[in-house]
C-alpha cells in the first residue's frame, strides 16, 4: 500500500476526497428533504416531520430504509434498459457536477500530499459544469419516454422543452461574469472578487464595477429554478395535472434517485450562484484591523446553535429527545471550540461563508415552493423566450461594451 501511495499520491488523495464528499453529499441530500418539509410546514402552519426522533431528525433515515425495502414493480411494455438507466443517469450527472466546486481557498495535507477543498481544479471548470448540467435533461426525458405511459411521456416532453429553453438563458446570464473575470476557472473567478468598494461594499460580481451583474444574477437564478424543475416551474412533474409527471411509473429506490438528483441539482446551482455572483468563500467583512473580530463569527454561530439545542433538549417533550438533543449540542459546542482554535480560525472561514451562502439560496428555493403557484405552460415558455433570453442577450452586450471601454 505504501508503494502504491508513493507512486500514485494524486490518485489516492482524489479517491479519499471523492468518498468523503459523497458521504457528505448523501447526508446533505437526505436532510435537505427534512429541511424542506419542516420549512414548508412552518409556512403552512403545520408540524412537518416530528415523530421519528426529536424534531423528526431521524425521518431521512426512515425514508431511506423505506425506499430500500419497498416493493419495486416494473410496468409491462417498458423499455427495460432505458427504464433502469434513466434514474441512474439523472443521479450520477447531478453528483458529478459537485466535483469541480471549490469549497474554500485553504490547503491541507493527506499522506504528505498538499491538496485543496475541491476534487478537480479545472481551467475550464465553468464550461464543465454547464456541460454536465445540460445532460441532466436526458435522465428526465428518457425516464418519461421509457415508461410506456401517457402521463410520464407528457412530463418528459414538457421537461425537454422547458430545460432546453431555460438553459439558453442560464448560460447567457453568466457570460457577463466571464467577461469581467476573463477566465473559466472557478477559483480565479472568486479570487477576482476580493476587496471592497468605498471600504465596505464587497467587490462581488453582483455589485462590482465596471458593471454590476444584478440583471445577470436575476436571469441566472430564475433560469436555474426552471432547470431544476422546481416551483413555480415544476411543469414536468405537475402533480395536479400529470399524477407525478415523468417519474409516475417509478417506485422504491429508482424514484428516490430522481428525488435525490433534483436536490443535488439544487445544491449545484446554489453553489454556482455563490461562486459567480456572491464571492464564493469570501467573507462580506474585512478580517483586518478593527474588523478582526469577524474571524470568530463561525465559532460564535456554532456556540449559539449549541446553546439553543441544549435549552431545547432540556424541555423537549420525549425522554429520547431530552437525551439526544443535549448530546448533539455538546458535539456542536465541540465544533465551535475547534473553530476558535488559533490554527483553525483561518481554515474554517472559506467553508463557513461558502456553505452559509449556499444554505440561504436553498432556503429561498424552499420558500418559493411554499409561496408561489405553478405557471401555466404557455406562460412558462413565453417568460423564458420573450423575457429572459432577450434580457440575457442585452446583459451580454452591455457588459461587453462597458468592459471594453473600461480597459482602454
């Protein structure tokens, strides 16, 4: 093993990072479903999951076991190869895109090999991301077509038209960022957003001169919601019209793979919005001079969460909750203590601010689901072709002209 490690250090380190990231991603996908159900329940004055574990924290585990052991019938007349391939294709493509996302600037060592918080640092990382996400339509379209049923087929046709249409606007919306940064490398795009204007406004691409990309961000995020088939653009599923859309004939773990692919795509587009428009892992505060105290915001945030968990655990209604929540609070308090250690304070800054921004985008996703009604299909297509696409083209032209003038 030591000889293999000495000969192939990059391969071994990459495999370790892939395993760790996959474990974290699968956990995040499971608890994102719990988070969505709890937030929507709050919006609609309901309880949401609360029986399986304190506050329903073990509900994702129960759902996973249910999907594993649930009956998995295969409808007659399906194209078996494509029928089984479609959910795997949707899930694998959704997870592949996470490989090029940088979660922070820090370097660390594994078996003496220095590596970063990213699986692959590509010079064309942005192009790779859009290439992978553009293939996601195949999983949805093939699943609906292979099911040999009219409602899944209608969902697949809707998804093909919708995802291809909004992909144009989403791709054009980030051209302004590329023109300002002059690179497709995601790390370099973040690095060029460092600093501040007037001493307190972050130079994130959303606000940075010479042309703040507010319009580009609006087009990107609306198109991303449509690309991920989320409310109010969930026409491919449309439970009130198509039973369940393209995955009507899927059950058990094949349905779960479509479900997880949707959540993975939500995480991907939220990560990309953070990287391109909101400074990635960069803190909104200066960490020098009188603002040096902001370095301890991550530790303070975890300490506050630990305190709330402990207090909530003491007064929880069940004995199990009164045991589990204080233990969980101790774990979070330990994490807060680690974040306050001298060697770790700088290291945690990047991942903390990056994940916080991603979390805010995911919360906005869930908020939309609990707030807005679904568009009609003609409204959906008209909004994409007649409004977003012309606006994205105008944003490209304006940004190109202003960048050219500013560099003379």
